[in-house]
C-alpha cells in the first residue's frame, strides 16, 4: 500500500505541474517591430477535479489555484529575421483536497513557481522590420520556431508532496504557423516537452526515509486558434489544444495509468485601452480529460508596451 501511495504522489505532482504547462496562447508567432517591448501582468484562477481513473486509491480530489505572472517581452533582429525573447516569473497560491483510502486530506501551498523563458524566431514570412517598415508590411504566412525553458527556481521542499516548484528542468521546442486572410488569422503550433529527472522527490519523510527519483516521459502538445480582427489591436479568438504522453516513473517503476491524453477549448479577447496599454481576457475548460487536471481557467491580463530606440 505504501508503494501505491508513493506512486500516487508521483502522479499528483505531474498533474499539478502540467496544469501550468498546457498553453492556449493565440498569435504567439505574429511578429512585432524590432525594439518592441512589453510588460505583462496576468492573473489566472484554475478550479476543478484531478482525475486518476481508479489507478490509485485517491478519490474526490480537486484543486483551486491562483496564479499571477509578471512577464517581460522584447523583439529583436536575429540574423535578419524577426525574433523575440520573453521571461516570466509566476507566483501561485493553491488549495488541494482529496480522499486517500477514504480519509480526507487538505493541502495549502503558496510560493514562487519555476521561471519560464521563451525564445522565438521567424523562419519564413517575417523579416526583422523597423517601426516605419512594419507599418506598410502585411502578414501572410508566417512560420516560426521557439524554445521554452522552465528553470527550477521555484520554492521546493523535498519532504513535501506538493510544491510550487518542480525541482527539474523542462525544455519545449515548438514549430508554429500563422496565416492571415483579411481580418482572420489561423494559428497552429506543435511541440514536445522534455523533462529532466527530479532526484530529490518526496524524500526523507515519514513515508520514505531515503531519496526518491521521479522522471516523466515527454509530452507532445498541439494548439490551434482562429481569431478575428475587429479593428487594430481589438481581436477575439477561439482556442483549442491537445496533449498526450507524460507517463511517470518513480525509482525506475513506471505507472502506465499516468498516461495523459487530454484536450482543452476556450476563447480569448484582447481590448486596447490606450496607445500603450491593452487588456486580455481568456477562459478555457477541459474538452476531454483522460487523466490529470480537469480545470476551468479564467485569466485577465494587463499589458504596457513601448518601442525602444534603436542602438
């Protein structure tokens, strides 16, 4: 029974961690002028069930998570191609509950989550453009490549089961396509997330006196978006994604029941409020959840953007 509970713990951590990782971000590969900058503050509320499909003796499990993210965006010239870099610092507050063999357990956590870095470069259709050049440029087909890196900088205590930080690195290369027809834009992205092992997982406590190693197989993820420009900077989109993979292994023992094969649907609206500022609102929910977090997510973001002077 202790082995089953420890395997359950390994799967809980992967479920909570992936709740932050499954993005629904329209227009991620649409380019901006070189030297564009933006500061973005986003607040999200996630609420819903955590599904184990009878794989472990945990029932009636759910979570309520508040996440605030401060991000900085900068557009640059990368060997003649449009590129951009983003750094994001999240902070999360979470309440989790569930019944383990009939006994109700509650957990509260608050702290810094792992830092996220993303670098994206345009491969086709989007050369590096100055602000005057950008005003006369018209988007058609864009193809871009990005790399997202999640660094283990979040708060982590190896004696605890659930932590804000993951104590591991995540690398996600992705290929993106964006195509405009008049007021309409279609986006499609595909990528794979790779995880390094957590070699100090749920260790040195009453359940496990030694040190445990948790690892996770890659997760393939796909996104699709259909958006419409009402007028410049005022747009709305329909969003969907699908991801599969992520089987969890603890000390060399793999749990095949931890395979995730899930999908989400939602919508996003972006509204300008001044020349430099805009607001973004989004909502998403699980469309199909085989295993993992079946969360409803509501987000609101504020963005302040400006154009820096060329060097």
